[in-house]
């Protein structure tokens, strides 16, 4: 009999992504440009779902796969948006989103 999946890497990447997204949102907001509104909104959505995903995995919830699949989709949207901006915080956020997306997809398929 196998035990529960090892979510530790995915949890760590979700937490790192949430932090990067929150930092990106704060930096974008301080720039005061309406052009960053979508980036900020996606950052906040992504940080929220990453936090939820980490919690669901930590509890070994039966819904972990579903939440990880949703998290991966939101990470992709957020990362794609951040890639369109040249600021360092957006580029760091895009990289964190990409890593989280890939690991969440792997966990969702497990």
C-alpha cells in the first residue's frame, strides 16, 4: 500500500509563488500606472490560489489534484502577463509562476 503523495516540493513552490505574486502586486501598485491593473489583479488571484493549494496539499485533501490543476491554470495566466512587463519584479514573478505551474500540473496528474 502506498502512502499519500509527497507534496512538499509543490507546497514550497506554491508558497514561493504566492510571495513573488504579492511582491509583484505591491511593486506594480506603487508604480501607479493603469497599465498594470491586469498584472496586479492576476498577481492577487495567483497568490490566493497558491496559498489555498498549499493548504489543501498540507492537509492531504482528496481535492488536492483539482486545486492543483486550477492553481496551474492561474499560474500560467499570471506568468504570461508578467512576462509582458520588463520590470525585474514581474520577471521574477513570471519565473515563480512557471515553476509552480509545472509542479502543480505534475501533482494534479498524480
